[in-house]
C-alpha cells in the first residue's frame, strides 16, 4: 500500500504545474532579469543598508545594462512601548516600511507598485551603548528582511513577463 501511495504521488507531482523560479541558476531567465535591475541611491542610513542588500540579492552591482529601475522610499520609525513606573521606557519598537516601484527603464512603465514592512522589538537596558547597538542591529536585520521580500516580489513580477 505504501509503495502504491508513493508511486501515485511521484507520478502526480510533475502534473502540478510547479516550476522552479531560479531554474538555470545564474543563466536562467529570472536571474538574468534580476541582474538587469538598477537600484538608485536611497536616502538615509536605512536606505544605504537596503540598497546594499538589494544589490547583493539582485546580483546587479556593476551591471552596465539596466533594463529596469527599482525606486524605493523608506519610512523608519522608533517608538517607545513599555513605560515603567518612573516614566522610563523599557521596550522600543523599530518599524521599517518600504514603498517601491519597479519601472521599465526604456518605456517608463510601472511594472510593480507595492509596499513591504517589518518591525522588531528592542529591550531598553541601563547601558545606553547596548541600547544603541540593539537599535542598529534591529535596523540591519529589518533591512535584510525588507530586501528579501522586495526581491521575491520583483522576481515573481519579472518571471511572469
């Protein structure tokens, strides 16, 4: 019975119309399209981090022929959440939101207009240095998460073209 079940699943799997997005590795259609995406400079420290993460994931650093442009605007906020009896903040929330558009560089057509967001909680401790380090680490992690989500959406959009 187990052999029959395994055999029927193995035979049905190719018919499910799933296909790997990155088929062909760096020579595949999606990877080539992603490498043709230019990311202009983004304002601020968070913008610098997001742009670097995007270029790393897109594989576009140093590519001269850009067919697409990815315009990104960020909103980075830090808010106190937990307040102790002596009116000191014990917890913070860092929120990073990105509004982005994928634009065809030759026609100016907007292929994708979307937003992504992520947030992280930060414990505020008695050491100011430790708190600042935690805020910076949270920002670095959020920028990587946002970049991952943006690249996934861009890859899906370019795969369907």
